[in-house]
C-alpha cells in the first residue's frame, strides 16, 4: 500500500516533466503528504493536461454522507475494474499523481519502521491514480486513490505491496479515455527494481504535522 508520499520538487520541474500543462492550483513543496490532504493531481480535459488540487482518499460519486464514509486512499490494480467503488473511475477518470518518493513501513517483531523509497536518479515520477467527483456543481469535492501492485524485489523486504509507478512514455495511455482496458492493466506492473532505492528514516514521519526535508534523512534511530 501507500500511506504517505513526497512531492518536494519545484513547480518548474513538475511543468517540465509533465508539460505542456495548465496549472490550476497553488503549489508548495511537501515532504510528508498524508491521506485527507488536498494535493496536486493531473487530469486530462479537452485533450489538455491540468494540474489541480484533489483530496487524497477517493469518495465515490454515489456516497450519501461524506462525513461518515471511509476515504479510499489505495486501490488494488488486480481488482480495480471490478470493485463498485473504483470501476467507474478506472474506466473514465484516470489521473497522474506527481511524486518524488513514498514511505512504507516494515513490520518486524511488532515494530513498525518507516522507509523512504525513491528513484535512484532522484527524479520526479507519477503514480497511477483514479479520481471521482462528489457533490453538487456549486461545491464539488474531487478526490483520488493511488493504485497498488505487488512489490518488486527492492520493496519486498519492506512491504508486500507498492504503488504503481508509470513510465513517462505511458502517461498519455493512462490518461486517454479511449485506451483499452487490457492495455491499461498492462501498465499496472511493479516498477523496475534496479531503478529504485530505499533507506530507513525517523519515526517522526508518522505524524502528519511534521513536514520538512529532515524527515527523509537516512537513519537507523527512530
């Protein structure tokens, strides 16, 4: 699964990597993104990419009470096309979630230790996401979920699942509404393990109130 991630690259880097793109939100660098927060996501509208804020934790459009529903932060790629909460979004509302790293917790002897996972190049990348719109036109809530898959050999010692990271050349396929479902599922595989690295970090990352670059420093002390 994916329960925290980072997006600490400047806006110029995001625009260069995902462009051409229309920026429709304010942006600030983040080192500890948590569920329930409003975070930039990339959607396709009139064949143009847009960067806009969405709440992390998908709320299906048919939800009656947004205050009591459990927000869905992750969706399993193996069943995303079948689950009632996800299948419509998978068909027509796919998005890119910009990130430059994520956190997974390794459980050993009832102890949970956080690890920061990133690309060895330290480049920005995109999770495969799905989104939904809830509520009336005057005050809609846009929300998203990150797709997950089985862990690759780099992540397996830490956690059995990992978020789906898309190759840059597949961004258009993922966003395009006409892409066939079989092709979409072909994109939802574990990312190349040779391109990824990970190190243990402080448990201070556990609190969403902490949000600074010092959280990501390699550490064996919690």
